[in-house]
């Protein structure tokens, strides 16, 4: 997986379904201000979105540590 930098002006993110049935954590914007993280499962996307919306990150999100069955990264 990957390490994503979360910009300070991301705003509220939500879970959306993107191409090929992949789930994404997305801020609803397009163009230069778009922020999107593609993940495998909806549960994983909801946990990452919750962490970003509650500001439980240090400017970075590592998707490798997120399990589909846990709320917090390992």
C-alpha cells in the first residue's frame, strides 16, 4: 500500500465507489484540490475517512497498516 500526505485544507472526506468497484476516501472536489485514497474494502475506507475527519493523523495516512477488521492501524 502507500503513504498519503493529507493536506491541511482537505475538509470533510467521504467514502465513494470509484472505477472497477474500488472504494475511495474522497473530499468531493475535482482538479487541483482533489484528495483521494483508493482502498480495497468499504470497511477500510470508512475507518480511514473517520480518522481523517476526526484529525487522528499527523499529516500522513499509511494505508498498509489498516486492516479491514480493525479501527486503528497496526
